[in-house]
C-alpha cells in the first residue's frame, strides 16, 4: 500500500504530460499553418519571407516565436514523459501502446526540429545542414540514398528546401499529432484499467477480512 501514492502520482503526471504534449503539438501545427500563408519554400524566398513575417506581418514575430517554443517544448516534454513512464515501471505489455507511441513521438519531435534547420535559409542553418548531410552520407548502405532523397539528388538548393518543408509540414507534423492522440488515449485507457484492478483488489481484501 505504501507504493500506491507514488504510483498514483507518476501515473497522473504521465497523463498530464500527455495532455501537454497534445496541446504543444496542436499549437505547433496551428502556428505552422499560419506561417505557411506567407512562407516561401525556396532557397532565396525562405529567408525573405521569414523576415517579412517577423517585421512586416502584424504579430508575425509572435506567431513565429510561439511556433519555435512549441517545437522545442514538445521535445523536452516528450523526453520527460519517457523518464516518468520509466520511473513508474510502466514498461510492460499493458502499457506497450503508450510506451511505443511516446518513443516514436519523441523521435518525431526531434525530426521536426532537424528538418527545420534549413527552412530559414541562414548561413548557420545552411552549413549546419551540410555537416548533417555528411554524417547521414556516412551511414552504411542507406546513407547515399538518404542524401539523395533530402537534397533531390544534387546540391543544397530550392529542391532541398521544398523536400524538407514537405517532410516538416505534412509528414512529420501529421505524424506527431496522430502519435500524441494515440499516446494520450493509451494512457487514459490503461489508467482506467488500473483503477478497475485496484478496486477489485480492494474488494477482495474487504471480503477476506
């Protein structure tokens, strides 16, 4: 019985973090849609369009900042969620859905941040992406294929920006939302099942007394 309060706190904390993850995913998606109205996914237009959003569009800087904070927060909260589930000893078959979706969600959040590094088309983002491409290309067997898919088969240019924008805005964003919903749903279902098991256990103890 001494472990019940501790388990309850971790279980409830995991659920709260899952709600925060879903909220951050929705916030990042909504602000991303608003930014896409003015963002131009081209090598030259990306920097100018983001500059226009920041300085010319009303509250554009705020939307852009919220989008960045939501993306970074999603990574941080997802990592904390995995730690909480691990400390709560939730890695067992009944929590498999929430565990797997949580890990995939964390990887997706990191991938979202990674694909965004070139979308502002700054010198820092450009050369950082070049370094990352060299690392990817060093991966045996699939390294060259990954580079070709990301860059479009040539140098880092407009095609590369378009590919990263597609991955960031459609594939990964939608994937993050779906995983966040699955993760929260899995935690809610398993929490309900644990409450039923606890009630049955308490009922059995009462009968035995």
